[in-house]
């Protein structure tokens, strides 16, 4: 499955201190009718909750980092799950010693300051559905040369 999408517009803005990072980005996508897109952000958090997918157990394990951290990078995409825009994002966080932590961005990550960019794409909907080999909600698989 390879799609060609067209860049439509880009939203840029800042989140508020105390916002739930993933929930606010999701609300933003829903509020602007974004069905397909790309997200990037940087800034800092007061508390982080990141996931790691245990492939054998087929479930996420979550790590809580209850301290201030820089958002070194957040990269994500927007597609549809159960008919609603869903953001899948991974985040890299840095501490006061220059060490990095990272994982799958989960609800419960609290913003200190955050500047985001959301590229909105036009194209056929990308819909997530259960993928049996991985246990994850994924996009359709690539078939043949397409
Ligand atoms: Zn992930």
C-alpha cells in the first residue's frame, strides 16, 4: 500500500502549559477536520507517559517519567481509526544531563511548553484496522508493486 497524497495546508501553534500533549493534538486534528497528516513538535513536558510495544506479549508497556524533560523531537501521523482522526506519535525526551528517553506517545504526557506543526494532506482515507500478525491497529498492507 503506497499512497500519493497532496499537501493541503499546515497548521502551526502552541499548546498551553498543563495540556495533555496527545489529547490536545488529537483535539486539534478533529477540530480542523484533519483526516490525513503529519505532526511534528518540540518544547518541554512536566510529566511524560510513553509506551513500548512488547511484541511477544502483544501489548504496550508504559513508562512514567515524573519530571521535567525537553521534547527533543515528536514525529507522528494522522489517519483514521473507528472513523475518527487518530494521531500516532513517537517522542524523544531529554533530561538535564543530556540523556534521551523515548517511545510511543501515550495519554498522560503533560505539556510545559509546546510548539507544533501539523501538515494536512488531501488524499484517500488511510484507515487503521486490526493486524493479526502484530496485534496492532495498522494501515492496509502493501500488495505487490503498488
Ligand atoms: Zn507507536
